C-alpha cells in the first residue's frame, strides 16, 4: 500500500507542473514573464517537498521515482 502523503505530494507536484506548462504557453507569458516564473517557483517547491518526503518515506523502498523527476538531468535535480 502506498503512502497517502506521497500520493498527495505527487498530485500537488503534477498540478503545479501543469500550471507551469500552461503559464509558459499562455498569452500571459508574452505579457508578463513574472507569472510564469512564479509558477516555476511553485512547481519547484512542490517537487522539492515530494523528493524530500520520498527520501524519508519507508513505503517507497521498491517504488521508482516519479517519471518527470527521474527524467530530469542531474544538473536540474535538486538535492535535499
């Protein structure tokens, strides 16, 4: 059985990632890049919280990382 906190953090990260992608592709980005930057900060914060919890969570011993996080080049990944 998976950890409820992991599931909630993963859903939050996926939502923030979707909002960031939407902000990049919207008309708002052309008008104000600050909006997209704020969405990027939100997404990175959610990703960091998810990675930090996964580092400590015992229920994820055999479960691989989220595909988006795993696919990031090492220089883009945050180290908790």
